[in-house]
C-alpha cells in the first residue's frame, strides 16, 4: 500500500507544473533498491516557519492535508 501511494505522489509531482506546487527535480533509488530518494528544489520558507508567523485555521489545515480512509 505504501509503495502505491509513493508511486502516485511521484507521478503527480512529475506531471504537475504549477507555481504553488514544488516540482520534482530528480528521483533515484538507494543501493539496495528498497529506498526511493526524491530531490526537490529548496524552498525559501518551510511549514514550521509559516506556522510560527501565523496561526493556521482549520481551513488551512484541511487545504494542506489529504485524508485517506
């Protein structure tokens, strides 16, 4: 199940080109082939810094989090 989710996310990142979504720069596997490394651009701010600047509302959290049942 985890591998399917990872593959889905990689496909989305590879094909999605939007200014508000971080892109996929490179992708490679580890020496054993069991690990996948995703290389993305460095962002100027991270979620921790944004949370420190302002309180996130429930709408913010729901926008950023996808719940899977």
